[in-house]
């Protein structure tokens, strides 16, 4: 990946637009209301151990909205601001969707990104300089994979906020539709909870990274067939969150798998115990 200085990104994008037929592209920050056909977002909440490196994806949704039908995306730009006292930006690279486009070899992609110390990240790019290819309407298109480090002992909560303040001039929050019109997308940031408390996924009794029929079976075997007295993350098996393991937990797990409601938090994503009790969790390898 070729790294470009932040202060020249917008200028280069404008020159590229002029030289490749995108003379109608407006790279300045769009004004007015956001266009609900486009939505930039990151995971709403992540749980991280103090001092740990962690990665997350910036996604783009494009679909029909109140302003019209779904349209293809030709290019994008955004910044993601961090609290430099809590999170250190380390690296940024293609997300899976962009990686697939670039590795296909059919496009002339322009792409620039940067992990900016003390500020956060920016990303800007054009899918295809020839204008022949673009990103079709989709949900959860993976634009960028970003890596940070949690600073300090915790516990604390840090924000991941989309912004248009990184760089000189700042990189805009923008989506450019096929045809050259730039609009302000909707965007939703996220939070990072940094704590030394163990994280797990309730209902994932066997700790294999997914909640399935194998989990209540694992619990029933432990309770009635071949008790070992050794569940590395017993609280993950406590499906009804009453701090006791029994037949009811297996039943609740089955109901959650094939009906409703689901099990209490944390789940389906990894997280810390919301109601600490006697059951513990010393090892849960499938959660970071």
C-alpha cells in the first residue's frame, strides 16, 4: 500500500477526478442533510483487555432510501477520530470488500489511507479511475480494517467517531455516487470498553466460538454423564444467568437456539459479565 501524506490527499483526489473524467466530483465536505441511502458504521461496542492490540472494520451500506433508489458507489472519504490518551492508531488496510475488488485486477483503483498519531485514521479512494467499475448496492461492504492499541490500565470507555477534521485540508466524510455526485452519508460510530474483566459469550458452553446444539449437550454431559468439575468458563454455560448450573440452563439454551428470547448478555458478541457472581471464567479462547 502506498502511503500518502494527509495534506495532499484531497488535492490528489481532485486532480485525479479532473484527469479521469470525474470533473463533477465534489470533494469538499457536503452540506445539508445526510443521504439515508448510504451509511458508514463501525462495530457499536468492543471489549478489549488493557494494553491489547485490536482490529475493527469500517463498513458502508448502500441501499434504497427516502431520496431515491439504491445506486452504485464510485468513491468515498472519511476520518475516524480517537481519544489519543486512550487509543493509539497503529495501522489501516483494505477491508475484505475492497481487497476483493483490487485483487480482481479489473480496476484502476486510487486509494489513500493513514493511521495518524494522536488523531485517528483517514480513508479516501476511487473504485475505478476509468469509471467502468463501481461498488454495487450492498450491506456491510468492508472498506477498511483498522488496528489500535488500548493505552492504560482501564477500566474506561473510548469512542470511535467519524469526523472530518483529520488532515490539512481535512478529509471529508463523503460518498460519491457513480456519475460523480458527492453526498454526505449517514454515519454511526462505536465504543471500545477497556477492562481486565474476562470476556465470554453466554450460551457458548464449549467455547468453540459459536452457540449451537453442541453447547447444551456439552453442559448435560458435564452435569449428568461424565462430570469433571472443570469448566474453564462456567459462566458461559449459565444460560439463564442465575449463577447456578442445572438442567434449566440447557433448556434455556435450546429455547434460545430454536425460539426466543435469547440468553442474557453478553451475547451474541463477546463481553464481560453484567451480573458478577460465584461462577467464573478463567479461559475463553474464542473471545479476544
